[in-house]
C-alpha cells in the first residue's frame, strides 16, 4: 500500500514542480511586459531547445564527456537536413527513428 | 479536406480535440519507451504500480522522477528529494514565461490546468503551434493531457510488465530527439536565432561537463537569449522578420 511518507514525498515533488510551471503563466499573462523582456523571451525557445538537444547528442550522459562519434549525433545531421527541407514534424520523427534504428542494428552485430 | 468555417459548438469542439491529439502524437511516441523504462526501473527499486502511477500523476516530469526513484532506493530524505526535484524542474519556469507571451488575459483556471502539463516536450510543440496563430489554449490543453495520459499509462504498464516489452525496437528511443530537432528548426526564424541557438548549444555542452545536474540548460539558454537581445540591438539583425 501507499505509505504517508511516500505520499509526502510525491506531494512535495508535485508542488515544487507545479509552482515554476504555474507562476509565470499566472503572473506574466496579467500585465504588459517591458519590451526587453518580450525580446529576451522570444529567444528563449530556440536557446532552450538547443541547450537540451546538443548535450544529448554529443555528450555521454553517464560520464559527462564529449564524444562526437555517437550515433545520436551522426543520425542528427541527416535528420536536421530533412527537418529544414520538409518542415514536417511527423516526417522528421519517422526519419530520425528509422535512421537511428538502422545504426542500432548495425552496432549490435 | 476543405476547411470550411464551422462555428457549431459540437463540430468546433471535436476539431479542437482532434487537433490537440494530433499535435501530441510525436510526444506520445517518445514517451512510450521512456515511460516503460521508468516503470520497469521504479518497480525494480521497490515501488508498486500504484505508487508509480501516483508519482506520474502528481509530478509528471520524467527526468526528476528517474532521479527521485534512485534517491528513494538510496534512502534519501524527503527534503533532499524535493529540493533536487525543484532544481531539476526549474527550467519550466523559463518555458512557462515564454508561453505566457501568447496567453495574455486568458482564463486563470484554464491556465492553471495548462501549467500542470508544461513539460519540455509540450512546451516545444505548443510554442511552435501558438506562433501559427491557429492554435488556442483549448487545443493546447488537449495536447498536454494526451501526453500526460500517455506518460501515466506507460509508466504503470512498465511497472506491471515492462520487462516483457521490447522497449528499444524501431529506433523509438530517438523519437523525442528527432522531435526536438524539428521543433528547433521551427524556432529558427532568422540568422540571429541561429547564432543564439548555436551559442546556447555550445555553452550547454561545456557547462554540462563542468557542473553536475541539469542546471546547464537554464544557465546556457538564459545567457544565450541575453546575447541574442544584445546582438539584435547592436546589429539590427532580425529587426524586420
């Protein structure tokens, strides 16, 4: 069964996860923002997606070391080209998966 | 199909729903292997399917759930688990701020329900959709909860019988990476965005090797966005996009 200790842990986790997701949406949608902030926020998506993506491609998450030969990175190059040419989200996901699946197949031999 | 204007409520509702679900499928595909893996791992760490499902409902944040399970298994205290979760998920603060620009003066209750579902993945999908202008908060809510539902179900399935499912087939481990690649491409709306993204990526790679945890995401993207603003001022790039 579920102990109260465990419930306390996940409730605490839930609260500290929810608050940073919630506060900007409630606070920032209610007032007009200074133009520098809007301009800064405009760059956040490109910056944050790149900051999530690139380390996942070129570093080993276990050892935290740079490795440009990872299949994740090699597959990312044609996947990027496909995304730029087609602008198709579904197509890019499928192409990336197929290419990565192929590298996994060859590496496992 | 021709999209004729349909203002009748049931038709409109159905379209809102199907658009939201359609936007969520790459996320769901990507959550499938991760959710299953989480369920298997958490079950091996001694959690029951019910406990695992409850964590997925209350927290709904993949990486911090993985970390919490390993901390629970190591006997960490409540406070250290909650504090770690807070730091790991702080990046959503930036994501909600960027989303807020598109959600001026919307219903607070809906915003609160939307906030619960802000993840790396739903943020990236919804943001590029909001820019299309055809997107609305209702469709975004459907997208979030479709992804949320998938996460909860897959983590519980993983807990019950995940070890029997070939979780790494068909390159499915790459679904989220490929999705992020395409969504990053959508965010590049001029040379200055390329510069910003490159700076953020390179900073993130080096910071990730220097500092533990995932705070490199927040630091690198805040700094790169600031450099983007300064470059735009100094050079005038991206003014007339």
